[in-house]
C-alpha cells in the first residue's frame, strides 16, 4: 500500500539528513520534490498545491527546535499535513436514535460494493449489532447471489427480492427491507445498490430514488482506490448526484500510489470512513488518517 509514494518521500527526507540547518533554497527544493512525488502518486492538482503551500509555509516559519533536526522537522510537518489531508480525525458511523440505522452503498460497478457490504455487516456483527444485508443491485445478473454468498460467509441474513415481492424494483426492495428490519429487529440495514461501469443518469436516478424512499442515515460512496485520480472525478459526480456522507476506499491492498486516498477528502469535503484491504471478510476497518500517514512515512 502506497509503496511508491513512501519510497519517494523517504528519499526526499534522506537527502536532508546531512544538513545542519535548512536554507530557503533547501526548503524550496524539498517542496518541489514532494510536489513531484505527490503528482506521481496521482494526487489531484488542487490538493498538491494546497499541501505544498502549507508545508512550505510551515517549514519556512518553523521555530528552531532543540529536539528535532531539520530533516525531522520536515518529516513532522509532512506527517501532520498528510493526516490533515486524509481527514484528521477518524469519522465513525452515526447510528440512528431509533433503529434501524439505514446505510446505503453507492458507487460504480466493480468498485467493490457487494464485497464491502459483506465486510461491513461482518464488522458490525462483531460489535454486537444485528445487521440485515439488502440486495438492491438488480442490474448485475449475479449481484443478488453474490451478496447472498457474502451474507452466508458473514453469518448475516440477506433480504432479496422474491417473486411477487417487488422483483426488479430496487426501490421497493429497499423500502421493504427497512420494514423487515423493524419487524425482525435488525438494528442496521445495509443496502447494496446497482452501479454501472461509468457514471450514468439512469443509475444515478435509481440511487436517488432509493435514497428518497428510505432516507438513509449514512450514504457511503464506495470507490476503488487503484483508479487513482479517476476516483475523484467519480466521487464528484456522485456528490453532485445522490450526495454522500462518507467514502469507503476499497482495494487499498493493490494501491501503490495513494492518489485517491489523498485527494478524495479534500475534493469532496467528505471523510474517508472505511478502508477495504483485501478479499477476506476481515480485511476491513475504520479509516484512521494518522495510521495511514504513518504508513506512508514508514
Ligand atoms: P461491485 O460491482 O461494486 O459490487 O464490486 P464487487 O464487490 O463485486 O468487487 C469487484 C471485485 O473486486 C471482486 O472480484 C472482489 O473480490 C474485488 N475486491 C473487492 N474489494 C477488494 C479489496 O479490498 N481488495 C482486493 N484485492 N479486491 C477486492
């Protein structure tokens, strides 16, 4: 995860290690190199610009510290700015005062929504919740069955359309699932919705219709971290369309660069809430900006 960026930054910092103090020229040169590292990591340009401006301003104004040498000071500043750009605090799920809490997943096909639905359900179950998974992705032929497999693995029931039970209508399925959750006392409902290969008006309208039918407590935008800056464009389209409360980054295990992770918060104004790091149910956790920054600078 983020190996390329990590390696680049390590080499930038090691070139500072021999310096007794940093001149303005040193700081400018370092800022330039960090800029290149971030651009190579596919971080969105406005994010890179802000990041570099902050680092430069703080490095130039840095007080002479007894405890840290100049290289360590730059590392400290970059670490703090990385945490900031990744969202600062960990954003936790907000549960409804009156159950069930309704969580709706949105995102493109292949982003990892169905897998994520199972992981989230498993994670919630591990915390003592009683989730219900909902198969409202009726676009992709295998999606319902795939969710049922995930549900079985997670040990979580799946609400899926049955003949005469609103077949083919994801809005009906979503609405009924919330009624079912109330009846069977599931405290969280996780609704998997249909995606397409690209942003498309019909898909967005369907997501909006589901949203309006069930008024989710949290809408999570699920995006494949490996697509880099494209994730930002997709995020923007979903923000303008259905809107969302938080981001889930999937496939972080295959993301050597980190561009999506470092851009999406800044561009959409919404926090990254969860990270998915593999195909196993357990490869999933809350997103911790400080730990992620630590990994990058490791
Ligand atoms: P959906 O179309 O959004 O529902 O996406 P899927 O859940 O079907 O996921 C698409 C593919 O990505 C599947 O082959 C998953 O096994 C895989 N996948 C999902 N999440 C991760 C992850 O965090 N890491 C890796 N390596 N693969 C993942």
